[in-house]
C-alpha cells in the first residue's frame, strides 16, 4: 500500500512539473512579458507575508527622545521622590500607573539614587495614546494558475492592521526651584496582554532612564 501511495505521489509530482513547464512555454509564446509577470506574481506571494512580519517586528521598537536644561549641573542630584500632583493627572489606569512608578524607581535606584521624603528631584509622569491604521496594498494583474485558463486578480487586496501607540513622558523637577530640568519621552506599541504589558512598560522606562544624566547614554 505504501509503495502504491508513493508511486501515485511521484506520478502526480511529475505531472505537476510537466504542467508547470507547459505554462511557462505558453506564457512565453503568448506575450513577451507574460513569463516575467508570472515569476513576479510568485515572488509577491512569497514576500508579502515576509514584509508583514518585518512591519510587526519594527513595531516592537521604542522611540526615545530627551530634553534638558543646559545650565543645570546634574551631578548635584542624589535623591528623588514622586510628585503626586503631577502623577495624579496622568491619563492611565491605576494599575499601569503603579507599574510605571515601580519601573522608574527600580531604574533610578540602579543609577545610585535614593528615594527620600526631602529629595533633590521630583519625578512626574504623563501619558498619551494614539491609534495607528496601517494599510498594506498588494497589486496583482493577469496571471495563469496551475490549469490552462488565465485568471484575473483585479486590483489586488488590502491588508489593514490597527495598533495602539503609547507615549510616556518622565519629568524630573528640581525640588528647590520647582523647575523642570530634564524630560524623557518614550513611544512604542501597546498591548492588552498583562504579562506583555508589564514587560513593555519596563522596556520603555528602561530606555528612557538610560538617557539620564545627559551625555551618559551608550548604545
């Protein structure tokens, strides 16, 4: 039985190969550019999902920007506390707010800061969200299938994806003058999965705090 099935598979493969060669010859005779279009169509079928994966991969990166007061000596700051009036205004859930503050505290502590009641710096945050709609268009023309009859794909089809992009701002305020001395901004794609969300928050905060103090960041 196995030999019989194997023989059928081989015969089917040979028939398919002969049919494929016939298609190529017929395309070449029908139109000079038909064979090229045939191969291009096959390449598009292969690369379309690959391009989509690359787009999804690129969405996972974090874009970071910072700004600061050039007249300030950042070596004077050794301690911090969270600035409640500013944090209370952040448009984010209480759970995510706690996750963000924990991540900030961990990163600042790793840099040698101490959390104190009378600090050198006050830390505040605020957030923004934006929904992005991405449309990927695949344009195909005439082509030939594995049979004899030509078919037409029309104007192709569109693949639509929606992603929510979040931006976290971390403000460092001089506790004595109450002036903003440093601001870091991180933007990245958001997720609703709790475990992924925690990991994402930690990643964004880490990338932002890595730029403090000014001039210390190394890729």
